[in-house]
């Protein structure tokens, strides 16, 4: 990135001059991303909808990407900018690894992403914000970790679960009631899909599982074996079993009162 | 004021080439050869940290003999070139041919510019294809020429001796263990015809494995995996003969 800013600065997202604009620019926005840790790793998942104002811009957008072998980024906010940011982020991690012969620490990766979000602040002020969620497996501490960000690049580590995007309030509420310390990987993947379902239930910009078109949330798992994205069969299996239960109980599983 | 001696351009170039060749010959040799599932890099390297082989991009690997600081410089340049290209266009648009051209330009310019000393390095750029036919191996000597190699290539001190041996022994479709054993055998040949022993911990081995599911095909082979591969051949023939023996019993 330092090399790029010296030689071809116009290729970096933060260095482009914006034309003066009035009001908010209409561009596709990605919506809800959720993450949950479990003993041995972390799960990161996202819905598939992109909206542009009141219009659904895309039904099957992919918003969760592997950053490298042991980490992944889920993006909420302006889709075009976010995808470019992720591409640059992936490139930087890989470049560092090749040049130095060693991987960046998870903290280092999280900090790097923070700087990139900050460099987008000018655009964020005009309504083109990018707010990712970063999750990875910390090889040194041997556990999954989640980092959330705000538009100014402020970084905070989340313990247990986190969500970002327009449906995040509802997703977080759902996860708060369902989360436990001793989840298995399978339970964790179910939990994130439940949370996305609840987000889609109450937020118009978040898409639920689309059975008719076979569009299901993207669920990724990162453990010490590295990054793995659940196949379509696996995620449809989870989504269908949740749907089935929700036919009887539309609001999903109930937590105990006391 | 004294007039400088006249040196003919031919002589000047020959001197520079001689200088570079001597520098390269001081370094240890390394071997790059094709096997059934990809390309294997084998070299003698007592250092664990200073690598002779490295990943440039998804399917492209780099090997160098000669002066460390000079080829490290070229390696980082190559990684930058590849990453920038892949980011600007697409990952598929980064090719070994393009990279070899850039290296040839760089080496050629440095070699013929009077102000600089020539680089004492010899590079190999290899790209693994979907099939063995798609594999590409380029050798780049110190003067900036490109040699398109097939099957196997050796660079460094004993390169000629080693590549002669490899040309005779290498065949298509070898397994990784076979290829590795052949490479080690070739590397351990001395110019006086004797063989010396290279222990596994002094070997640096890496592969570009086309069967790897990830996009990045480069992988270092170290520790147990390496010693297992080196043993496989000898041990398995022994094992086979012993099982045959036990079958007969």
C-alpha cells in the first residue's frame, strides 16, 4: 500500500477526489453481517441483499470474504467501495506475507483494516460509509476473535458475538438471547442464521433465506484449520431446518424468563 | 593528466560476464524440476530464514542462486509487480512470461549500464499450469537473457554438471518423492565425480502443487514431511521387498 501510494496513488480508494455533491448519493448498500465465537474458532455470516433506497438492488450479493487463510471480512455499507476495500485488504495481507515470509498478527490485520476505513472518512461523510466486521482465528492465542469498526475507523474487539449493518440491532438482540460460551461449531452456525432471520424479520433492508430462488445466507467458519465457507447444501440445510421450526413458532426459539 | 586505457567493448562485456559468473559460482546450486503434480524446487541452504525459493503469485514461484541481497531485491520487485498487476487487472493476468520479461529487462539494463556492477544472480521463474503441458520454467542468467527450459533446470555453482545429469535421468510424470530424490542426488554430485551426503535439515524444498485446492499453489516442504518424502523411496522399496518377503513366508 505504501508502494502503491508512492507510485500510483490514484489506485487507492482514499486518494480520489470527489466531485461536490448535493445530498446523498444513491448506490447499492449491503446490510447485515453477524459473527459469533465458539471454543475453537469463529463464525462469520451475512445476508444476501443489497438495497438502493427502497429498491432491492441485488438479491444474491456476497458480502463475506476470506481476508487470508485465518481471517475473514464481512462488509456492510456502500457495496462498491466495500468490495474494493476488501480486495485491497486481501492484497495487502498476501503481499506482506510474501515479502516478509511471515503472516501479520491478527491484531496487526485488524489495525490495518482500521486505517483503511479511516481513509474513507471523506466519502463516509457524504453517505458512502463502509463498516466491516472482521473475524479471525488468532493462531498465537488459539481462539477466534471478532473486531468491529465504526465509520471513523475506531476499532473495538467484541467478545462472544457482534453484528454490523442496518439489521444489526435486531440480530444483536437475537444473539444476546441465544449465545452461550460452550457452543459447538454446528450450533454457532445455526445461531448466526437465526440472528440473520430475526434481522430480516424486522429490517426491510436485510434479506431472509430465499427458498424459491435457493439463495441462502453465506456462512463461513474459521478455525485452526483455516477459513472454510459452508457449501450451499450445508447453509440451505441450516436455513431450512430453521424455517421449519419457525412455521410452528414464527418468532423463533424462546429464552427462559429468569 | 593520464589518458584512461582503451578497453574494447567486447572485452568490457566479457569481463563483466566473467565477474558475474564467478559470483554466481560461489553460491550453492539449486534445481527446479517438473513432476507429475507440479514443479519442485530443491536446493542446499543451511539457513532456515534466508530463503532461495519464494512465492511470487498464485501459480508462480521464484528461485535464485548468487548474492542474497541482490536476488532478494529482485524477488520483492517481482512480488510487487505481480501483486500490482493482479490488483489492477485480474489474478489470471499475472503470468510467468510477463514476470520473466520484467526480470530480463532489469537484469539486462543493469548488466550493460557502465556505472553499475552487474548483478551476481541467476534466476528461475516457474509457473505451474493446469496440466503438465501448461508448466513453464524460465531461466534468467545474469546478463538478462531468457532461456525457456523444459523438464528440469539447475543454476548456481555446479549447474552444468548437475543439469547434464538431470537431462539424462529426468523423465516426465515422476512422483514428488522420485523427483525430490533425483534432485538431491544431482545436487550431491561433486565435480570430481564423488557423491557427498546432504542431510535433510540442510535442504530447502518447495513445490508449486497444481492439486492444491487453494488459489495459491506454492508450498514449502519442511521438517517431518520432508524427511518422510526423502525416506519414502528407499523405505518403500525396502518395505515392498520386505512385504514381498513376508508374503512368501
